[in-house]
């Protein structure tokens, strides 16, 4: 029976399979405590690059290169870490920095666009993200919501489908200058409803990530998987933040 499943593209069962070969042990294994320490390191790296991108925007720099470069960089790093998990101690920090450049640019754009109609929209999104993350952790820790195999499967299918849709939107917009699924960005009941569903999906992915980290420690996977798992958790939090930011902007627009 599969133990590890996650809707997060960077964290799935196969990511842990094969990390201990033929019963050979590395001597150092993954722990929850050290994984969270590494998450803290990645978060600070992301925060630093986020502040840099934010500052560059308000200095007049075009945010497009960082947005496109950040998106491409995140995809490349995610694939690289999935293929070569042993490289995670090096790739995860790079991934966090790239993620920060994207987040900083996107946040600055929203802040600038809504500074009159909705001042403080970015900080409100940050606050709501932290609250949702805390609530999801409590729900997971107390087992109020149990991460069953059926639950995992549903979240994985929904998340992968959404990510493919987002990728198609990105390619269509940047390469073909065509808009697909315009309703997802519209401030209409349908657009707002879409954002609510996506925010809920991102929040539920946190449960899968918590479960992944806990099971990884129990299975005693190699130490480098702490970097891999920390990077995956960071991705989910950033995704949740961006979706909350989009939802707030639709509600105010």
C-alpha cells in the first residue's frame, strides 16, 4: 500500500521510494525537527529575494523578467530535484531564492494596483496565509481531518489537474499571447468561486505535506530528503499565499 502521496508536485510517494537502496542505510536519517529547521533557512532565503524583487519594482524595474524567469526557474528546479533528490541540499536554496523573486514581483504588482482601493492587501494576504496554515496544522495534529488514501488520491488528482491548467494558461499567454480561461481572473461570482475552491485545495495540500514529512521521518529516509521536503512545504505555503492574494483582489475589485 502506498504510504507517501501528496498533491504538491514537488513531494510525492516516488520521491521517497528508492532513497534507501537494497536496505543500505546512509547513517543519517530525516527528522521532523531538522526538516523544520531547513524550512526556516529556505524561508529566510525566499524572504530576502522577495524583498529584493519588491524593491526593484518600486525603483522602476520591469517585473516581467522576474515573473517569467521565476516561473521557468521553479519548474526547472522542481524537475531537477525530482530526478536527482541527492542534489536537494544545493537545489532547494536556489529554488527558494527563485521563488522569492517571483513572489516579490507578484506581490509588488498587486500592492501597486490596489494601493488606493485596497491598501495593505499584501499584508492581509500574508496574515490570512499564516492563520490558514496554523489551522491546517492543528486539524492535522489533532487528527480532526485524517489523511486517508482516498483523501490523498482526490487531492492529488485535483491539484495535478489545476497545475496543468495553470501551465497551459502560462504558455498560451507568454508564447501565443492568447488568454485561456479568462473567468479565473475575473472579479465575477464564477471567478471568485474558482479562487475559493483553489484556496481550499492549496490549504488541503498542507495536510498532505505534513503527512509526508511525518511519514518520511518514520520511514527514516536519508538526510538530504529534509531539504527536499522543506522545499515542497515552502512551495505549498507560497501557492496558498498567492491564491489568497488573488481572492482578496477579486473581492475588492
